[in-house]
């Protein structure tokens, strides 16, 4: 018997599937999120694991959609020769998920774990070259976020352009996100105390 897929890995896979659906049906996908997650987790006999997967997957899906404009600004700010619309559907959604976790996600998920998970998703669901592409962009995001936070910037803005250096100053971004779009209700807090070890990442 193969080792069970880690709970958060499964949740990330569900989020990637949902983000693909959201691109195709942006008007109806938000209303279908809960049923989508339920349908894709109901076969899991581990009730505690099912709850953890469902809650984490929902939090990822909602987080990516609510912050998508800023997330896309991060991606195009780093992949300057690759407009977001030119990227493969799966590649850009793997990147959106990875950027969300690195910039907005839980502090308890190590950045390298987040990046490795994104690489595996890209390699599994996209092309042979996608893993390297995703790795290059997300590792740059990781470095920019780490430098910004080391200089006291808790919520760094996406590039155009992050000027982080000896002075610790960040230039004001010309990119302004529109946070008025909120197709989801308030996200409940997730309690994952029961998900120990690497499963919590």
C-alpha cells in the first residue's frame, strides 16, 4: 500500500483544480466552492483528515481568489517577459497558489516546503519544463518577501519594483489592487492542531 497523500498536499491539489474551474466559470465558481470541496473529499474515510483537507483547501481557494490581482502583479513583476495570459493555465494557477502561500499564507508553512509542493504540482499536472519555471519565479518571491520582512515590512507589495537594500526602503508601487471584489463570505478560522508533523505543511 502506498503512503497516504499528506493532507495539505491533497488540499493544494484541490485548490489547483478549483482555480482552473474558476478561470473558466468565474461567475458561478464561488457559489460552487463548498460543494466542490465536499464532493472531492467525501471518499476520505478519515473524518479528522477530511475536515483538515476541506478547511485548508477552502482557505487557499478563497485566499487566492480574493488576492488574485495582487498575486498576478507579483507574478508578472518577476516574470517580466511572460504576460500572465501567455502562461499555461495550470502553470499560472500553480504560481498563484504558491505566491498566495508565500506572501499571505501561514507562517508555519516553511517557504521551501511551499515551493517544493508547487514544483511537484507543476510537474505532475503540467509539462516537464513547468517545474523549473515555477521554481524560478517562486524562489524570487521567497527572497523578496524574506528581505522585506527582515526590514520590517510585514506585507510587501508586489514588484514594480521592490527596492529592498541597505536602507530597508520599499518604493511605493504604482500598482494598486482593487479589493472591492469579494465573492466569498468570511473565512472561518482553521484549527489544525490534530495535523502533526509534516502533515501540517
